[in-house]
């Protein structure tokens, strides 16, 4: 009987069941399962039960898993091989692989002419990388679990540019959007739409500083016209609906 772990089984042991990412600080919980320490602590605080068995588990009984720690150190230091993977009919991959999965740096071209070059982890785009659409639109920046996640630069086919934060492949957080015509927005985004505090400048010299929602001026802000006069008050769908005070120059 062969007691050695297969490469697939070993690989699965190295991934936290909550984050699906490699362990850095593996710990064993009361349910006998191994988790990433910070992830399971947050889980217990929110749920109080095991994410796998649903039994009660406690933070103060977590203990280090030295075996998994040793396994991951050995596994991640194995030399990665440079290969050409043609087993997938949907794409052509050239790069590093680990346990028959794209892992490390690699270049992938899909049959629809989409292209990605950058870092991979367990068959997912993860780390720094660049993605190019057939239309010519391109993104260069951070990826996490196959999504644009973190800081990056998006260049659109019409010449517009966005540089800032992304979450789940959408503009989310702080960013700067530069329109081809010279208009510029600096501020917050939520799920691809301007939302929160922002500052927008126009090609005629006008500018708006204040609240945005649903991609428009919504909330309190000040619009300064090109001649210097100001409209301060509450805006709704890009229209001033309640003025705070008279225009001043």
C-alpha cells in the first residue's frame, strides 16, 4: 500500500477552504480542519461555527499545523517548469505550471483572441498581469482569484483611461478617470459607477466638487462655472435642486 500523498491531494492540503489561497499560517480548529489563521478567526467572529461541519469552534483552541506548514514550504520551493499546455481547447498557454495547473508566470491566448500575460496561481490569474480584449481595450495591474482586484490601469478603445482601484473586475474605490475630450474625474467609485466624494473638471474650465451617486452629481456639492460663479447646494441627477446661497464670484 502506498502511503505517499498524490500531488493533487498534497496541493489541496495547501489551500485554505475559506480563501482557496495557499496557507501562510495554517492552524487546526476544533472541527479537525486546517485553515488560514486570520481567515478562520474572522469567520469564527462572524459565525461561531465551522464553515465545513457547522459545529461550534473557538478561537482560543486554534493550534498551529506544523505538518501543513512544512508541506507548503517544500511544495512551493519545487522548481517550476516552463511548458506549453495544449490540453485546453479554449486557450493556448505557455508558461510555468505546478501540479498540472497554470502557476507562476505565463502567457495565455484564448480562441476568441483574448490575451493574458502575467502571474497565475492554481489556474487563476492572480498577481500582476495584463489582459487585452479583441477590441484593443486593455488592463494592466493586480489580479486576485481571476478578477481584476487591487490597483490597475484600464485603457478603453475610445481613448479614455482609468487608473485606480478595482474589485471583482469593476472600478471600486479611489480612482482617476481621464476622458479623451479632456474631462477628468478624481474620486470614489462603487461597482463601476461614480459614488461618494469626487472632483470633476470640464474642458471649458468649469468644475464640480462634491457628492456623486449612480455616476451623476447626487448630493451636496459646488459647481464652479468657467466665469468663476458658483452653484452650491443639493444636486439630483446632475441638476441643482436646492441652493445653499446665491452665486458668488
